[in-house]
């Protein structure tokens, strides 16, 4: 292919952008919340919508059942060219607390950010519908302008990323042969900042646990039983409240075993970055780093393991007061893991820690939501250099290779099941409010994201 | 009045008992949950129903507005006889968790307890509709059989007891002159055990606080911000988890100031009681007293101050998982207070304790639900001896004078606003599940409760 072809594709993308936006909006209007069983039909609808949309530009695409929400699988005709597996997800996070949204989360709009940026606001605007559609639209443009795609592509878009891909991974394993490719392209990560593109080369892992502590066999009146009957909230808060020491280190025995310090040269580079409480925490209303004392903020955010209670509940949580001692109390607790930590060992260490602190007449039950190790990608994989060049050309700034604090466990699964490395390119920003009310995607991220993929597809055709 | 008259009244009560039950059921069917604004109309309906019912046996009764849920006020014609103010409440606790109820909470039934006892099951069956109706039915029987009541009675039944009587107390204060009487009869307490009647002579106070801790200005993604942004659940659990030391003593500075030990002779009596983990905690599935080490279980339950987290919530509490760091987390925390503790001082000590532990970039807000001091009643008040005799006659066992762990703050308000002492007689049992799913009232408590009041009304006529 020629530079002229690429330029035609880029021109078409700009010209057709309003239609790209309308196609994204159609997908955003579908309430594909994977965590909540009330939205099963919406997840199926999103898969069907996406399959039809990809098929519309000539890629044979179908909705494939799994034991959970279905996957979308599309395949270009095999052309003997470089062959990538494109991965994304159509499922989204729950929307609560709904009252904090300024508009209904499934009625997307383009609006003005306080600082004047144009933004797309909706649940999934970024994570991951907006990102998936940057790739889909780039492919559509190539097909429209040149009649074909520059490389062979298998589309593989799942519906359970936000709930741990429990049924999707077995689906890949059961259909390994179908998903052979040279490597994976993943579009579910961010830029370094608003103007600087990035390729993510390491990801933290995730272990997500649920804990339920039961004391009495029924709810009790605190006047009758207060002072004599153990309150499970007391047990739970004492355990969770003890998870951090005064230096903000996690107190679970063995938690830091195997965790390595970043090399001195990397640390030296990081010290030069403008990544400070002022730049990173102030926009969210905070000023004091909550991570381990003595570590750089960038280490706390990307290369150190963490623990967060993502949810806690017990007793009476309605309006007014109720003098109840509840029978049980629960929490959702997750850990971001780094290289050297084994999720199963951390799970056992956490459960042992909790169990050792349960009074003799109370009991604890555990539930697991997901467990994935951290990933360090191969910085030397050939497509990486090519994609870096393409991104730099589109954005006019040098592409940063960065570590991410977030987890995309599927990357490890692709390596394990298919033997494939992944290349992680995405256009999210730290202020996109993903997993929060008023999720947004910069209109610029969407448009230049499509253009970026158009360029990357061109250069990947040259990588053997 | 004569013994023959009393006997006729008691006989009538037994003969008419099915109708008494049906009248109680009519009241139990009204969803008068005072804590939840969704049930305002039901609270009004309960007040109107009760007013009509009391008026039906010739007591001039009306529904009186307050700034909150209305009160029911009924007055017999002044006969120059001993004059009591009868107090109870028609409001009930919320019913959640609803899925633990074996039947709908507002569809009362008489059913068999596992041990063969006949029980009335419904929200409010005991607290306080069942108890109120023991008194109402006793009055109805006296009126029906003899044409009049033995003493002058003012009925005063409120609709906000379960939410701290915030609007009811000003209502009493504003109408002091109406509520002059010799003393108050309160029916909202329990028996010593299933066979042994009791008069409650001391009550713990209650301070009920709400705490909300805010960290970031929005919910965050734990992958992006985990390790750098403070999680308000971490702050909340650390504070609440630190409220007790290893001896189960409350750690708030000054909390025990002014709390007196029970006198040696009382302690010696208590040691003889069969009040043990085996008798008191085993039925609720527990075995280890949660109160201060070195104290008798009966002290922990009635004369020592306590602290309980009655509710806690924050972050994602739905099904599945969500990797959120919430913006805020909340808890409802209450304290049972004893003689010598000033609720306002304890409130300040608690708020100071919490505030001192909030990180510099987080904030805390407090809400108050109620604050009432502990009460020690006058053991020598004349009606007490008379009521004790009447109860002993009805039940065939010596009446116990006991301390209660629960709070009835209105008792202090009656003393302060009207200068009146209260006599606390009730027929609840420890296993009535008040404030819990499957609340019940023993059918025997209801029937013999009515008979008990019929006897008490007779003897009080003789107390000058």
C-alpha cells in the first residue's frame, strides 16, 4: 500500500466522522452491564449489534455463545498477510451511584468539558466501547477506501471483561485453533497525557475477593444484646482497618514476597516526570499520596501492589436509625498485583489473615471474583516499534512506553492459552471517569484514535 | 370495686380473646414504619385506626398533628380518681432484610414456635403494637363489663419512638397542661423470662450518630488510582476497627467517666441468676460474651455502656465485582449509655475521636439521630408495689425488678417536661426478634398481658 492510500483513508475518516460518532452512540445506548443479571438481554443485544456492524463492512462475524455473556468473533478472509487478533470488550461497569450522573448514562451526548474540550459522555464512552470503535472504524475506512484491509484480522470482542472473563477464557481455550495469529492488539489502555500517545508495556494483576462474616444467627436488638453479642461489623472493620500499617504498607504476611524494586535507571527517569500530587491527585480533590511511604508517586500508581476495599455493607443502611446488631457483614476487597506476586498465594495469605482474626463463635465465608497475575510485555516485539512510529506521526509527540496500574488479565490468558504476545494501544485519559459516574471519552481521542489505528494497520502490514 | 368485678373482667378477656386478637391484627396490617419517608401515609393510617379503636369504647380520642408523625391522644372523663398517663407507640422498625422473613411482615398470623408455643408473627407484634394493645384491651374489658374504667386515664401514643421521638417531645412540651397526671404507665419492656413477670427499674440511654467520610471528589478506578488515592472505606474501617481494645473496652477518651460499678450486694444477687452464655447467647448462636472482660454477663447486658455499628456502607455492594475506590463511606454508630454518662459529652468525645483520625485531605460529616440519657427509676414509688403484687397474682411467680439494656428515652422526657415518674411494665421476651426479621409476641404474653393490666388497673385505683 502507498502513502497516498493511507492519506485517502485518513481523509475519509475525517469526512465520515459524524457517522462514526453515530455508530458509537448506537452501541453506547445498549445497557450491557455484565455484573448485573438484570442486564443479560442487553449484553446479548450489544453483541448482536456489534457483530452486525462489523459484518457490514465485509468481515464474516458471528455472535458466539459462552457459558456467560456471548463473544463476538469476526474473521477477514485469510490473505497470507500478517495476522492479528484484535481484542476488546463490549460490556460495561454498573452505573451506580446513578444520582451523581449529570445525564442518563445510556443516552450518549457530545458536550463541552469545563475546560472547553469536546467530550463524549456515557457509560462505556471510553471503557471499552469507545476504544473498540476506534479500531472498528479504522478497519471500516480502509475497507471503504481501498476495498480491503492491510492485514488479516480476527476480531474477538468479549462481554465479561468487567466481571473477570470467567467464561470467556474457557471459550478461548476450547477454540484455540480458531484464534491463531501472530500477536494480539488490545485497545483498552490510555495515553500518557492528553497530547502524548502511549503503548502500555506492563500491567498490574488483580485479585478480587469477597468476605462475609456471620456472628449471631439473626439480627439482634442492640438494647437487648448490645454489650454481650459480637457485632460482625466490629469484626470486619477491625480486620479491614488493620490491613495497612502506619507507613501505608499492607500488613498481610508475605504480601510483598517476590516484589522487586524498579531498576535505578528507570527510577531516575521517573523522577524527571511531572507526575506529582499536584498533577495527579489535585484534580480528584486529594493531596496526600496514600501509598507506601518512601516510594515515588509513579511507583505507587504502577509498580507497587495495592489493596482496596471496593465495597462494604452490613446492618441498616436506609434513612434514619435502627438499633440493630446485624447477623452478618460483608466486603469486597481487591488487590492490584505486580510482577513476582502469585495471585493464588496472595489469596491464601489474605484468607489466612482474615480467618486468624475471626472470633471463635463467628464464621467467615469467602467468594472469589477474579485472580490474574501482573504482566510485563516484551519491549522488543517487532510490531511495537512500528506502532510507536505510527502513533508518533499521528500525534506529533514521541510515544511513551509506560507501565499501567490497572489490570487486563486477558493479556496473560492470551499468552498462556494461545502463546501470543499483546500490543496495548489505547486513547483513554486519567480523567475519563471510567467505572465512575459521568464516564467520558475525549472527542479528540475518538477521532485521532481511529486515525491512529488506520496508520498502525498500514505499518503492521510491513512487519514480518 | 370488688374482686367479683375484677373476676368478671378477667373472664370477659378470656371469652373475648379472639376478637382482641383480630383487633391487634388490624393494627399490625398497617405498615407504620416511621424511619422511611415512603410510609408517611401508613403512619397516619395507624394513628387514625388506633384513635378510632380507643374511641370505640367511650374514650374521647383524636389524632393530633406534630411536626412529624401524628400522636394519638385519648382522655377519659375526669373522675377525680388516680390519674395515669398511658404511653406506647404505634410506629415500627423497618423490615429489611425482607428475604429473611418467613412470611410477609405485615400479614400477621398465629403460628407454632419450634418449641410448641403459640406465637403472633408480624413486624410490631411485640414492639410496640402488641404491647399497646394489651393495655387497650384491658381498658375495653373494664368498660364493657363495668361501664367505666377504675382510674382516670390519658392515652398518649406516639409515632416516632423508633426514630428518636424528635417531634413528639416538643409536642408534649407545647401541651404540658393537657398531660398532667399522677405518673406514667409505659408498656414497652419485657418479662424476666417466659414465666416470670418483671417491672423495669432502670434503662440504658442511647446516643445514635451517623458518620460520612469523603475522600476523592468522585468515584475512582482502582487500577488508575489504587495505591495513590486514599480510600474512605480504609479510613472508616480503621477508625471503627479501633473503637475497642483487647479487653473489649471502648477506646474513646473519657467514655467511662462517671460510670459507677454496681453495688456489691446487687452484684452478689446477680451472680446467683441463671444468666449465662449458655442461657442468653446460645439461642442466638453465640458463646463468647463480647463485652468488657472481668464483668458479669448481666452487667454487660444492662449496666455497662456499649458501642455498636448498626450499619455500614460504601462502594459497590451489588452482585459481582467493581474495581471502584468510592468517593465516600458511611456508618451508623450507636452507644447504650448508663447512669453518669452525659449523651452530649459522649457525642463530642466520639466526634473528636473520629475527627482526629481523618487524613488531612479527607473530610468527615456527622449526623445525629437521637441522644437520651440512662434512667434509674424510683424503686419506692407507690404504684410500683401495687403493680408488682398484681403481676405476681396473674403469673403465679414473684415479679422481678430488673434493669434493662435497652433505652426508652421518652421516660426521661416525661420526667423533665411533665415532672412525672414512669412505671414500666411489659410482656416481651428476649427471643421476640424485635427490630429483626420474624418479630413475634407470645400468644400467652398477649392474653396474660391484657389480664395483667386489668389487675393493675384495679390495684392502682387504691393507690393514693
